[in-house]
């Protein structure tokens, strides 16, 4: 195939701010997880597919729940309004858990 570029699981995006490896990255319609540290405006390899452990709000989450990223709180929750869809929970997490495992929507 002459027009194939890449699989698309990892994209090179422009860091919207200073990032650390593992940070959630939102650029336009893309949302993913930074593969490495990057300064604002630098290229950052970002996984837009895969399963990641991410910080969560103090709520109970069930396997399969649709999750959203809250930029203001820096965590995932189940509230669509004002947040960005990030993926689905692959595990249950009670309200006291600090993290949940998320499959990115890509």
C-alpha cells in the first residue's frame, strides 16, 4: 500500500504545556498519554490507544463505564458535561481508590 503512513496507536503531537511521561495530553480532537517528558511546544510521542492506569475522581467506577477527562481536576470521572471523552474502564474501582485502569478510545 503506497499511502500507508503508520498504525496510528502513537502519534507525534505538539505539547500544549510542559508534560511529564504518563500525563494525559489533549490536542484538538486527540486525547492520549505522553510517552516522555516534553516542554510546551515540543513534539511529544503520545499513545492514543492502549490501556493505562489514570487518576480518578472520588467516585465508584464499574468495568465498562464510559469515562471522561476533567482538565480542571486532572482526573477521570463519569461526567460528560465540560469534560473530554477518554475511554472505558477496564476494571472496577471503588470511591476510595486513587486510580482506575482505562482503555483509551483512540
